C-alpha cells in the first residue's frame, strides 16, 4: 500500500533535521560574520581571525540544534508565542555570551550589546521572511485547489 | 455464509441473494449489483444508511473503527482507511495522516504551516492538518503529478 512507502526511515528523518540545522547554521553564521566584519572594519582592521570564525560556525551549529530541539524551531514558527520568545531570548543570550568570552568584539560592551540587538533583529527578519514565504505558498496552494476541484467536479 | 457459484453455458445469467436480516456484507453486495460504486453504506444510530461518496467531508479512524463525516451526520463504516482507499480508488479522497482521509472537493481553503505541514479547512469549518509526511504527496495531487 502507498501508505507504507510514505514512511520515513530513521536515516531520512535524521537527514531532514540535519539539513535544516546546517542551513540554519549557514544563515546565522553569515549574519554574525557580517556584523563581525563591519565591527573590524570600523576599528580599522581589515582581516578576520580564523579562530573567531570557527567559533562562530560551531556556535551557530550548536544553537541551531537548541532552536530545533528545545524551542520548536521558533524562527520558522507560525506565530510568536511564549516559547518562541523565550527561545529567541535564550539563543540571543547564548550568542552574546560566546561573543563575550570568545573575544569577538574585544570585550567591548557597546559592541556586544549592539550584537545582541542585531541577533534579535536577525531572528525577527527570518521569522517574517518565512511567514511571507508561507503566505505566498497559501495563494499558490489555493489556486491549485480551485483548479483541482474544477477538474474533478462531480 | 454459504457461497454457491455455478457456471452456465446457456440461458440468462442471474444472482439470487438469500438473507435473514440485512447486514453490511449483504448491503455492500447489493450496492455493487445496483451499480452504487459512488455510494457508501454505514451505520448511524443503529440503522443502516447509504450516502453519496461526494457527501463525505472526511473519514477518521479511531481505535480501529472508521467514521465518515458528512455535514449532517457521522457514519460508522466497515473496514479500514486503507480498504476504503483501495475500494473507492477515487482521486478526490486523499490520505492526509495516519488516521484521516479528506475529500479534497470539500476543502474550502488551504494554509501553509511551518515544517511543511498544511492546514485544510473543510466545509464544516473543521481544520485538518496534512502532516509533513503526506504534504508533498498532496501538493503533487493538486498539481496533477501523481
């Protein structure tokens, strides 16, 4: 029966999650790196530390797991509830703490606070991007539904 | 139940059905003979009822019992969701989760949800979630790619 063929294997489920987390890690790494590079350039430094970048990508990957497994993938959520806001706050704190202890912004309080605000902004942007994507998808789905119903009218 | 099949070489083909009380098997056989492929027999309030397949909004399996929901009533039907899908072979019925089948013609609107799930709003106002496992198949069905 078709139903049995639809069953996802453990490997397929793992791969789906892993691809999602790696995509998330790349997305936030790019955002963090952008802020880091701007900070460095403003300070007159035109190179980036490989150690810092390694810390960033591992942090993004680890926080990606927390986002997905603990906070129900809040940046892709249908609406922002308590769990999503708590998740956003915890993950922002985690990024800020790692940036402080990793010395990404040379323990500069202003830069670190700006970085925290930037992460929150990034989360909101990603949330609204996914929301817009789903809204466009709604339109497409409903158009296809009407077409299907017209073709299969009895 | 005793089944007697006889092959004849001439004369008119005929079928005799002998029963004491109507039961779902007899009703199903009668349904087939009366060319009622688009109808479904079920039980509602201890009585046998026959409904049009197109009247069904959705079917749900609860504790190995299958219920068909129309706008007016709920019928308990024989068999499983799998057997329903095989017997009806109707493209407008879609298995949207492990325990539910929806009539796509009775869907009012669709809403895309996170994790690639779809919320289907039925004519009765019920919200039925098409799980991630079935959502891609559903999209293919709508596009006619199945």
